[in-house]
């Protein structure tokens, strides 16, 4: 019976979760939401995390009904992500690990998503599409590594969607992506947008510039509504993601596909992926917003896998890193 | 054109089905692109049409540059079919060719495959110098004509489904990176061979190659671990 | 003497090719074509490398006709236009079609079920019926390379015929 606590704060979500043997006992989270039209900056985000972390920690322990002494391992997000927010949370993880005298493990954020996705959905060996504000990768497991088959060559899809939401001045509550999704549901007319797939990689910055530059004139022409633009943006970027995922699946002969990361909450994306999967005789696995969106339990879960397979992080190495590739980690817990 | 009769399905990828048959009494390959129902139908049609155009253009442009590609016999947007020359006779994918050489003659694999690598480097240099980005370079998309002696390998490039014109140095760098990744992950211990390819690329491309190779390095770095300093 | 070949099965169309040499009334034949009293394509054999080239051009023309996307006024002019790498219709018809001083001509008709079309055309041609096997004697490869703009680099890879039909197939989507 191993009880693990995970600390996550690599972007604007601060989450602390407690997991016992694969079961999530608690997973509270607070999100730093900025006014419409604004993105979140590292310094302010770090301040937000600092201000809330002890409350969230207390909540996690209370909800899980777990005492510090009962915790076996402390896990935290080592990276990738924004520097200041990462460190603001890592500091607390280190402190409690010392206070409670527990081993500490630095976890890769992407792997947190993957492992939680696998645990919650039961997918055995899926091709993974990891899509969030900071990351866009198509991943498949092979020989002790989560190999990146395809990724964005510039910005993440979530970043593209978020920035467009700012152009339209949509609310950031609960998240810009959620509000684009709701608008898109009411969109009808497809605006032709640049569709850029390069092999198994995707590119969004050209598309973003295109739509940012033209949004005003498209809306002004009276031909298109904001809903149409949101609809068109989603249809285009999601088609790109499904296409590259399909290509990876074809390459690997995979029968399972798993979507993780904040953008994975999007129902349209899930629908499109499911259609593609069905046509190939494959199955789609997806989680809901509790686990799609950054959370502490996913760090705990991945950390648990690492711990049980013999990994811990040396004290001197409990740093944070903004760049931390998914394929850098040795996946010792899988064959 | 009901594509299925009298034709043999030889490959089914994520994008298209490829059939072997005959067209106007000549051996031909039929590439039928799928409708992707997950996409908005307007988007699907425009993507398919663009891909077909890009593919056909690239095949012909390459030919004009002296790069051996299948001849194009017919393009039909309504059925989403491109009919082209069947070049498969006496050929093997480069992937199989390299595998065979690696498995048979472990001692001087580098020497055996060097002319082939140089030819490939030359071909890609020609593509890139003329602003053509292949978009999906792998050793499965290159055929080697058998029966030729190894010092004059004949290479045929196929599958230009993701190609486009007017690529930037970054695009060309990514083009090389895709090949590098595909090459090294499919054929272990071939770093030296790939170096030969890049050297030939540099030689044949000339001046513009430096920028591309720098971009290749940049793209590699994005993928490579950064050492933490301080 | 004439050779009949089938286009793609789904189109259900056949073409019949007839070669004439020592022709003396090309001017008259050309006039008849312009007037519309001759229903066929008359092609310069010097620019024909292989019957496959004609098949590809004709196949494309019939497909366009069925899809309602003809670029010229009729099927027979369309076949001539398709043979040409140029998008200029007048220029194409002039380059590939019968010239006033031509002494050999290649006649193409569609779906000549009982041979009446060829017979009626033959009756107005003042020349000798030649076997299609002799087509190569009229072919001018140098001229073909010039008209189709086949440069040296291209000549070293693949076949000339492949280069010709490729241009026919992709004409609308490429600028050469």
C-alpha cells in the first residue's frame, strides 16, 4: 500500500493530489485566471501558486484523510513548463519531503499525463496525443522510452487556441479553450485556413498569424461570426492533430489511441479522434476534465510508477527545468 | 472509374490505398485517397485536392530535374485517384535494400552503401535547391533499382503526397530531420551512413546548404536535452 | 490498316487510328475541319512518339467531356489540345494539328463501330493508307523534345514517353 503525493504547478494550474495504489484519494486544484484578452505571465503565476499552495496542500490531506506520516513518497513536476511557477511549487515539495522525511521524485509533466491517462482509462499500449497549452506531441511507447513521433514545430495547439481567444476577448474562465469550444458549437461556416502538416509534425504559428491578421476584416465583412471563426479554427487544428495521430498509429500498427492534456477535454476533438479510430478498427480512450487538465494526482501516479520500479531523485537533482523532453525519461516501469 | 476491378491492392496507408493494375494497356499504379469522414467535408475535399495537385506537380517537377519518379498518367479529382507508372519491377524499397546489405555483409556496410547514400544526398539537394520539400522522406519512399552494380545505384523517389514548393530553410531542415529520424530509428548504427548522405547533400546543394544544415541542427536541438548550466 | 484501341473500360469509348502518307490535300482537309464537315482529330505524326501518348490525351478528353469540363469546343479539338503542353488552345491546335503542307497525317475517330467513320474520312483524303507500324518513321524525336520542352537532365531519367504523358496529365496544375 503505497501512498504518494504529487505537486503540479508548471503552468497556471496548481494541483496537489494524493494517490494510493492507483486510486485517487484527493485531487484539489486552483487555476490562475487572467482577465479576458490577457495571458498569464510567469511571475504573476508563481505568486498565485505561492499564495494558494498551503491551502491546497491542506485540502488534499484532509480530503484524502491522510496524515503526512502515512505518505510514502513526495513527487513534484520537474518540468517542462514555466520556470518561476515550477520552482514555486518545487520549493514546497522539497520542504515537505524534508519535514516528513520522505523520498522525493521529480516527474516529467507529460509522463504524468500519460500515466494518469493509462491508469484511468485502462488503455494498455496506446498511441498518445498529448495536447495542451504548452505541448503538442504524438507519443508511442517503445523500448523503455516514450518516443515522440510527431510534434509541433512551433507553438502548441492549446497556445494557438488560447491566443485566438484573446483576440476575440473571450473570458479565460474556466479556460479560454473551453470558451472557444462553446462558441465553436454554434459556428456553421467554414473559413478556409492554412492547414500545415509536415510529415508527422504540425505547425500552428502560420495559421495563428493568418487568423489573427484577418479576424477583424472577416468579422467586419459580415460574412462570418465569431462562432464561425472558432468553429473553423477548431475544425482545422483538430483535423491536423487527428491526421498526424493516425499516421503514427499506421506506423506502429496501433489499435488504441489516448488523448491527454488540457485540450483533450474538447469534445469535438474526441469525436473526431473516435471517428478516425473506428474507421481503423481502433479504440479511443479519453479522460474528463479532472485528469485532462493539469493536476497533482497525475504527478503522484507517474511518481508512484517510478518509485516502485526503483527510481528516486537525488536531493541535488531536485531542480526544475523548463525544457524536459518526454523521451528523456527512462520508462523503467514498462517492458 | 471503379477502381477495384481487375486491380490488386498492394498497400493501404493512412492516406490512400494503392492498387496495381493496368491503364490503357500499360502496367500502372492507382493511388486512391480516402475520404476522411472525421474532417469537415469542405476541408476534406480541399485538403485532398491540394495534396493530389502537390503530389502530381512534384512528380513531374522532379522528373524535369533529372530525378527519377513514376510518370503520371491521369489525375481525377472526382474519384480522388492519381494513376501513375508502375516502377516496381526489379526494385526494392531502400529500407529493405539497406536491411539486406546490413544483414549480409556486416564488415564493410559503409563502403557498400556509400554510393547509394551519396546519390540520395544528391537527389535531396536537387529537390531542395529547387525549393521542393518532399515532406515524408523515409527509406520506404525510395526505391532502388536492382541489377545495377552498386557503384551506380538508380534511385526512384515515390510518394510525394505531402510535398510542397517554396520551402524555407527551416522546412528543408525539417525535411532532412524527418529522414534522419526515420533512417536512424529504422536502421540502427547507421550514423556514419547518414553523415555521408549529408556530406553529399552539402556538396551538391552548394551555397544554400549551410543555412539548411544549421536549421537541421536547430531542430535537433529542440529535440535534444539541454545541459543545465549553473 | 486502322488500329482500334480501347480507352479506360469505365468510359466505354474506343479510338480508331489511321495513318496516311503522301498526302496531297492537307490544305483542303484543314479547311473541312475548320468548317466542321470532318468529325475527327487530325494529328501530326511527327509529334507522336507512341500510341500511348494518344490514348492518354484521348482518355483525358473523354473524361472531361463526361464531367462537363471540356476546355475547347468539342471532343476532337480537346484531344489535340490535350496532346499539347501549352495552355494556349490556338497554339496547341496549330502545333499538333494538320498543317497546310503536311504530307503525312494521323486520323483519330471515336467509337467507329462499323468502320463507316474511317471509310468516309478516307474517301476525302488524297494519300496512301499506311500501317500504323510505320508510325515511327514519321516521328521526329528532336521536334518532340523541343515542343514538349524536355531538357537534358530529364532525358537521363526515365523514358521520354513517360515525360510526354506526364505533361499531358498534369497540364492544368503546373506551369512549365
